[in-house]
C-alpha cells in the first residue's frame, strides 16, 4: 500500500514535468522501455537495487546503462532520482501508474479483446470505431486469441465486460432451459 502511494506520487511528478514541456508521451515510452528492460534482465535489477553494493557503484552502473540508451535527460534524471531514493525496484509499478495517468490525460482507454481466431484488419478497424463510439474515448486495443470461446467476442474495458461469445450465449440458453423458460 505504501509502495503504491509512493509509486503514484513519482508517476504524477513525472507526468507533471511532461505536461509542462509537452513531452509526456515520449517520457511514457522511455519509462516503459526501461521498465521492460529492467524486468527482463534479472542480473541487472539485482545489481542496481542490491544494497550490498554502495549507492555510488549502483549509480555508476545506472549512468553507464543510461548513457547508451538515448533516453531524454528528464528520464535519465528521473531514474537516477528513484535510485537515489531507493525506489528503483518500484519502476514497474511507477510505469503502470504513469500509463494510467497518461491515458486519462489523453482521454484513452485500454480495451482487452478476446477472439476465437485472428480478426481481419477491416474487422479490427470496425471494432475499434464501435468501441470509441461506445466509450466516447480513444481506444487502444489489446487483442488476443483464445480458442476456448467458440465464436463471438469478449471485450473488457476497465470494469465493463461485454461478453458476446457463443460459449456464454449457449450457457445462457442452457440456464433458461433448466428454469423452464
């Protein structure tokens, strides 16, 4: 809980800087990139976050890594700051909160879409437009395939779940028959 509050605070601070200079989306991409890199390189995150190494050694390692990254000075300074404050382990959580905040600012929602087979580009485009009309926001879709649904589609946007799968429709018919409707 405390970590979540701190992560939100750091994410809000970075967003504030990004809003001031109009580069909040760029910062989000860079933070996402570092967060993914950090998560996928266990040895690196152990070396950077391990208090067995002195802070100066960990800072030197981070600086060397960031010097090759091409990240903006703001992101390099931000990552150095969270290392100084012993919050580098929370970078993934900070990144997640930052993504939520930028979505709010950009009037964007994340739609998780489950389909039984790949959608054509035309169907994907139509679905995106329909979801944008439904939510009155820009929609970023994450589409995944699941052959357990026989047909149809399942869409989750925040707390809203629209289950138009054939499997669910068949279960509904089964329940109706059991009740004698």
